[in-house]
């Protein structure tokens, strides 16, 4: 006598979609104070970036003179002038930061940062 075995096979298919492949809009978060007193805490002015491929920043004194610049995502200001490396006094300084997305969208952030020693 032949016996037939019924075998049930359940196939589970997972469907997924690849959404969000396009870059979201860029974001630049800029601190408003830093304390370059070499204690290892908050010693540099360093913005943070989301969806940014390149950036440049400039720091100005109250007379509108550029005292520091950086290029690149790892750039920062440590409270000294460029190129002399002289510590600037406590006070308010102005910045202009230009950030560029992977699709070449430009965002310009301007504002002030307080330096406390």
C-alpha cells in the first residue's frame, strides 16, 4: 500500500522598499558659547553638520576683520588668531559658515559666539 505524505511548505516573503535614498536637507548646528581654557571641556567652537559634504567657516572680530578661517567638516576655532596664533580676549565674535550638501545645496549660517576663558 502506498502512503502519500503531505508536506506543507510555508514560504514567507519579506517585502521592503528602499526609501530615503535621496539626501535629506542639510542641517548646521552652531554653539553659542565656548571656553578655550584648555581644561578639555568645550575648548573649541565646532559646529555639527548633517548631510553636508563640504563646509567653510570664518570668524570675525567686532570691527569686521577676519581673525580665523577653516575649511572642511573637521574644522574648528580654538580661540586664537590665524596665522599668528594669538589668544583673543573674552567677548563676542561673529561667524559666517557656508555648508554644501551632496546635491550642492548651499546653507549659510551667520551669528555670534561668546568666548569665555
